[in-house]
């Protein structure tokens, strides 16, 4: 049971708006909603590990492939990116320049690669501004040796993971999402990049364990 003071503390600290989805799923039982909130937090934390491996491996594989194809660490200067792509690169460079000025060194290609958003990398396998012809066919398909289908299918899967990842990073509810499906999709994408990466990521993955601990509440899947 949760006392009136405890319930008031939860609602005041987290805000009624933030708690609304959890209260709706628990028939306005504040104690049950708080348990659900805590489990949602644990699920987000568990997903962080496989998402980390996927995002870092994805950008590194794509960067290395494009670097080798264009013969430059700063390959984004050698290819005609679409307007959004150019904006993302400029945004990353501007943020890095402000931060790295304090350290007395210039911005490196590795700095920019790490600073570019997941959305940027996912956009490179979209249709973009002729990205099929400029990026996918001559180079980017090599970054995904385990991928057997069309580029559009890969983009759709990556974009779904991007949306899911953003919910986690912005502290949004995921308890009402198909978490087993998202988990499977992450591993499918890991396998496209590397069979070894997929296997090694499982060694540190707590998602299956956390999913078995979900509260027994209607609306929680």
C-alpha cells in the first residue's frame, strides 16, 4: 500500500502528465502505477546495452565503409549529402568546436563521427538525394554483410529502432510497446552487421531477465 503522502510525493515529483499513461494502465492506482513506472525504468536501462552496441557498431561500420570508398576520413565532404545530412554535419561540427576549443585542439573526423546522431546514420540508407546510387550500391551495402534484402527494408527496420531508442533516451513510457519484438529487431540488425557482434552482445544483455519481472497489470505486455 502507498500512503497519501507517498502518493502525493510521486505525483508532485514526476508530474501528473508524466504519470498519466501509468495511471491509465493501472485504473488510477498510484501504488501500482509507481511500480509500473519503476519497472519501465528498469526495462529502459536494460535496453541501453544492446542499443549501445548497435548504435556504436552501426556508425563505425558505415563510417569505415564510406571512408574506404571515398578515400577520406572526412568522406562527408566528398559526397553530396541532402539538405538534412549537411545540416546534421554542420550542427555536430558547431557543437564540437565550442566544446573542444576549451581543450586546445582541432575537431577530428572521429569526433564528428561520434557526435553525429543516430538519425543521421539511418538517413544514409534512405532514398535521400540519390543515396541509392551515391552511397548504397557502390559502398554502404558492404557495411551490412548479413543483410539479404532490399535497402528500403533495412531503412525501415533501423528507423523503427531509432524511434524506440529515442523514447528510451527521452524517458518516455515503453511498457506499452511490443518489447519482445523490439528486442528481436535489435538483434536482427546486429546480425546484419556481424554475427560475432550479435553473439557477444547477448552476453551482457539483461532485457530477457527484466521482461520476466514485469508487473502483472492489464495493458503491460
